[in-house]
C-alpha cells in the first residue's frame, strides 16, 4: 500500500496496529449490530483502495493545512452515496489525521468479517463490475484454487483491460489482459534483442 510507512519505528507500528484494530473492531460491532456488515465491508474496501491508489486524493484528505470542512466535502463528493457508517468512519479517520492508516484499518475490518464467517479475504481487480452470479462463480474458483473458502471484494479498474487479478493472502493470481500484453511485449523485446544481437 502506497500510504504505509515501512520505516516507522516498531513502537509506532505497534500502536498504529493496535489503533487500526480498535477502529476496525468498533466499526465491525456496529455494522454487524445494524445488519449492514456486507455493505460496509464492500464500501470500505473500495474507499480504502481508491484513496490509497490516488495520490492527489490521499494527499488532500491527509493535509492538515486544508480546512476540515473542505476535506469532508471532498469525502462527500467521492463517497457520498455510501452508507452512513462507512462515511462516518472515513470522516473520523481523515479528521483525526489517520488517513494513511485507512488501508490497515480496512484490512483489519475485512479480516475480522471474513474470520467471523470462517473465510479469508480475496481482493479482486477487474475491468468491469461483477454481478452476484459472477462473484459467486469467482469465489468458488478461488476457493478451489486456494483450498480455502473466500470472501470476494471487487475493485473495478478499467486499466486491467480484461480478466481478473486476485490476491488471497500472499497468493496472487493474475490473469489480466494488461499483464498478458506486458508479457507479450517483453517476449517481443527479447526476440528483437536476439535478432539484433
């Protein structure tokens, strides 16, 4: 994740991890009690990956020089259609100066939700959104490939062109058109170098 600081001190990392776990636990309890766990799960996944993947957005939300009301307006512009619990956590994290910790908070939340269902999280990137049937088929395929029951969380990125990129724990399955094209380009470059060498 781009927003994380690998050079952070162990003490700071531990307190950050504990804080992320605390935020995740509290939100998990409320979302479960209100019966909106799956909605909040999906929204938090997309929001965290969107913020983490967009340097300008992440910087604007994390910049204390930008007035709080402008940062809240920005959150509303981008995530205004999301459930109030999702928006509340995003606002709380941003206003408390913890924007860079959002991916860790969301990862903890997703792991907690998946663990409750005795599953693991599969982070999937596709060029287009998936309907329920496609998500279920993908979940079965990933469960078969990994030997574990998975919860699929989908991020749409038209840049993958087609296919699926999935991460389940440390395992990555990349069947995207973008990766296939990159590999083909590398092979063509190698062939060109061999032909001119």
